[in-house]
């Protein structure tokens, strides 16, 4: 059965081109939502004819969204397919569309940085710089064209892959495939988030629990070390043997917490922020609150 509403290749190209500016309206509350909604406008105009339906679709895509700007393309492709099916009467609700977006953006964000910022850019930059150092004008030219060819080619191809994959997903709406994909993507996203908490969230408590003076021979006696390089070598050897750097062993609240569960404070802070989000607390209020609490705790020597 032929669909009443279908996105043409021209529509998808318009979405792809607009996705280049996904960072253009970045904000602290919903991050890339403005750029995402801007990219979806050609599809919304094609699929929905009434002003009310278009407004509802635009509002749907102004929810929170944030990922690496280049790997947003496959998510855009899947979303285009879901919106197309919805416009043609399929039972695709707002929760399903937002669930797929949120579930995919987390795992894909972890791919974008290593691939583009840490691999492709340095390789192209090193090649261009080596040419430029010899006075070859092709250095910056090659970098500009090669980078944009790779970037734009990747975003177009992955958007199309996402669009075709999304169409297959919606073929089995009655069988629950979309619900399983949404659930699986959400679980994977939460797993990636949990793995990144210990890396990106750092909380350090400074209060001293105990201060013990060590016996002679349990620490490095800096005054008795040989001068120059020989002294540095001796100090490193003594440290490797287990000697303390200072004659007094200071135990802090943070060291005790780390000995129990490393990263516990960061995890609890993350869970608190998630709970506040569920309570509809504005992210702006949360960010300002963390600034204030951090400054106050630092002034009273708690952190």
C-alpha cells in the first residue's frame, strides 16, 4: 500500500543540510534541541498539512537532545522514518519517538569524539601541517576539502542508513519491535551514562580525619638525599619501596570514602540530579545551585 505522505530525497537533503547547524542554538537547558528542530522543519512541512499538527510536531522535537553533532545524523534518519509512519496513521506516539532519540544519542556520543576529534582530525591535520611547513599551499586546501568531504559524506550516508533502518522498524509496529528497540536503546544509554559518571563527575572532600607522625625510616628523608640526579633516583627508588613522601600521614574524608567505594560521591550527585530532573526542576536552576554549593563548601573548607 502506497503511503499518502512520503519524504522525498529532496526533503531528506534539506534535513541533512540543516543538520550541519545543529549546534547553532545550543543552550544549557535543552542543549541541541533548537538545532534539531530546525533540521526537522522540512520533514514536518512535508508530512503535516495543518498548522496544529505542525506545531505539535515542532514542539515534540524541542525536547532535550544532545550528542556528538556528526553522529546525530543516523538518529535523524530513524526519526524521519518514525515521523513518516506516524503521519500515515501508524501508532507511533511521542514517547516512542523521544525514547528512540534519547536511547541512541548516549551510545553514539561516545563514538563521535574518538572517531572524529581524536582520529580523523589529527591525521588530516598532521598531513596538512607537514605540507604547509614545506611552503606547499596544498596543505590547508587538502585539509579543508578532505575534512568537509569526510564529514558531510558521513552525515548524509548515516542519515540515509538510519532512515531505511527506521522504515524497517516501523514495519513491525504491531509485533512490538519498536518498543523493544526503544527499551534496548534506553538501557544501553543508561549503561554508557553509568560508565561515564566516574570519569566525568569528580567530588573531593577535604576535611582531615587523622594526622599521624611516622617513625623514622618510614618516610623519605629529603635532607639526607644525594644532590642532583642521584638524589632524584634515590627518592624514586624509596617511593617505589613504599616509603611515604612526608613524615606525617594525613588521612582525609575523601581517602576513607575512596577506600570504601571509589566515586561514591559523584554517583550520589548524579542520582540526585536525575531525581531533580524527574521532579521537573530546571537544569539551569540545578547548574546555578551546584555552582553556589561548590563555592560555599570550598569557602568553609569542606570541598
